[in-house]
C-alpha cells in the first residue's frame, strides 16, 4: 500500500508540475494532492482483490484523485470555502476565477491520463463526471429546502458514488470484465457509506483534525444525513424552517446541532453507514483473491469508524 500511495502521488505531481508556472504554480499550491487518499486506497484494495497487478492501476487512481481534486476546487467556489486539507482554499487565496480555471485544468489532466489507459476508460470517466455534475446541480437546486430521503439518496448516488464506481468498473475492465455486478454494488454502498460519515463529521468533527470547515452543510442550506434523520421531530424541522426563512440569525443552527448530538442521531447515522458495508460483505468475499478481499472489506469497514 505505501509503495502504491507513493507511486500515485508521484504520478500526480509529475503531471501537475509539468505545467509551466505562467499558468499556475501547482508545485507550490498543491503540496498535498491526495489528502486522505481514500480513492487511491479503494483502487488498491479493489485491484488486489481482483488479483490485478496494482502497477496497472496507478493511472486509474491518479485520474480519480485529480477528478476529485477538481470537484473540490469547484465545490469550494460554490460554497465559498476558506479551508481545505488544512490550508487556505485556492478560491480564498487567488479568487473564484482562478479556482474555477484550475479545476478545469486539473480535470483535463485526469481525462488525458485516463485516455492513456484506454478510450473506453476515458469515455466512462466522462460519464462519471456528467453524473457528478448532475448531483451537484440537484444539490444546488435543493438548497434551503426540506428534502426527502429519496432526494438525499439521489444527490449522493450522483455526486459521491460515481467516482468509486468508475474506479471499480475500470479495475474490473482491466481484469477482463469480471464481477461487474458485485463491483457496482460494492462501490455504490461504499460511496453512500463514505458520504454519510462525511456528513457526520460536518456536525461532530473537529475542524483542526479533519482539515476543513465544519458545520457548513446546514449553514449553506444542505440537509445532510444526521439532519435528515432528525426531521421526524417537529422541533428540528421548525428550527430549520426558521433559519431557511431568515439566515441572519444562526441561533437555530446551534440548537439543531445540540439536539442532533444529544439525541443519538450521530450514532444512528453511523449505524446506517456500517449497515451499508455489511450488506455487501458477500459481494466482497466473492472476489478471487480471498485474502485481499478480506482486506478490502476491513478497509471499507474502517471508513465507518473514522473521526477525520
């Protein structure tokens, strides 16, 4: 794993640092292109469980991380984020125009890298980004609205899970097109579970630990999973409606946060994230390298316990 992480980081850095500084100084401003490297780790474990030479998967992991990075750059512009991975965001430092353009540039590098593997993998990455864009648009259209669980699930299924599905399907393609249904179910469940934990950390996480702004979702009009679970309580729903109607008073937000934490909704959300992983245990253990399949499952399980 360590060797693979280093290889992916070097592959990304070599691509970014080849861009002349007159366009953007990637070397100076992207000192940590991987962050938590969740997508890289997922790619490694999927490939290993499929008994693929992981050296063949470096460019898949690199492409996925670059698309993820581009999406973060654009998200920070949409959300006016000021902190990402423990550092000031590109939009905070250089402005919205630069951040948008750098995000576009980063995505273009990802597509070129994916195309170097195969045109099929590159085309499927385009489909993935289309889904991610649909999810982001649906989320944007749902801001400052009380949403249903179906809308929440659709947003996450489009915005978060497609990149994990692309990684899994690309690894499957390289392995000869095997286990496509299992890989789809695994990546769907993992993506949803991963997002639920991110939602939890937005409410209960320590900002210094997770390296980004916290308590942003509801402030920006987004109903995340713990909040969604608590909407069955009239008190929470009414306090949200009060804030959505008058965003100058933040008092209702802190009341909602306190209620969610004190009434076990964080634990309920984490239980749901864990259940999603348990539901695909059989699919994971069908993969050919049994020892690596167990390691994949343990990795997925461990992501439900993370605190940052």
